[in-house]
C-alpha cells in the first residue's frame, strides 16, 4: 500500500515550520514509527532551511521547494526538489573538527547531522532542479 | 518554544528549554535565551530534558552562548536525557566542547569540579 503527501513550499522559514507540523501529523496518522518520523522531520528541517537560506532560489513562480513524502510497506521516502544552483549535499565539505571552544565555528553542521541521522540520502540533478531523496525504515 | 529561568545558586543561572529548537524556534527564543544566559555572566546550566527537537541552528545558538560565556570566564553545562536530543548533540559534536550531564545534580557537580 502506498500513500503520498505532496506540497509546494514557498521559500519562507515560517512556511517550513507550518508544513513540517502538518507532515508530522500526517505521518503519525499513518502509524509511522516515531523514530522514522523524527528522521524525516530532521531531514526536512535541515535540507529545506539550508535551501531557503543559501540556494538563491529564483524569484516568483519558480521560487518554491517541492516536498513529497511517500509511504511504502517498509520505508518512508522524502523527496525535495528545488530550482536553485546545483548543490549536492552528499559532496558538501565536512565541517572542521572541534578542537576548543574559543576557535569553534558554529556553522556548517546541519548537512553532516542529516547524513549521520539518515545516511540513505541520494542526490541527482533533473531538469535544472536539485532532487534529494532521503529514505528511512518505516519501523525500527 | 519556551524558556523558563529556574531557581539557582547565586553564582549560577539555570534555564530550561522546551518545545522545538528548530530554525523557527531559534528565531523565537534566541534573544530571550541570550538575555537569560549570556548577559548575566554566571556559570549556566541549560536543561534540554523537555526539548523535543534540536536542529543545527539550535546547536549554533548553544555554541555561540557557550563561547560568549567562556570569553568572560564562565562555563555552560547542558542537561540532556533521551535519545533524540542526545543523538543530535553527538552528531553535531558539540558534546566534545560543552559538557552534557544526565541531570541537574550532575550538572552542578561538573560546575563545582572545575573545568572538565
């Protein structure tokens, strides 16, 4: 049995917060394991907010992020697509290792955290859009 | 996103965060958090036990506050229980820089024991 959640997200952090709440409710309604819900929720937050802040999305009708979540018997798959400049999150440079508090830099941790929490993440460039797919087991 | 200032010894400040420390949550709470934690120039215990979600922006807020405290000679200790927040702290590696306690007593002991 397949079931699908699909929306267009405007490039706005408040809209992301509202969409994420709607998605969490939808996943819970479909009986998805809380750990899987958190994995998808975390990937959406980090990948979409990174895109909104840094991707320089086109203005107007093309300035949106496609959000699609598909449930299969065994997995939950999140698909995000955007029309920003080509960006492969799996090839983003790793943040520097911390050595001490004084020299620690705060940025650049989000993508690494996503790859640690949801390692089944794939990227492709399709029709001038970045497409990222994140797959997590439906139950742990 | 909520912040509560808890009773603490005179040389310390204790705050507890609950809700979602995602990008929107950081936007909502960061000014209040810095006023409660950084501006007082005291050692700080930040209780994340009731936090539901910790994003990289939340990690950034905690790290910047800990750096600001260190510049004036104070320290921050986090309190975290449960896998969601503990895992986020580990994946961000912030737990290599800021001590993480299991409860308030352990956090106070870390502050009483000097630098870990």
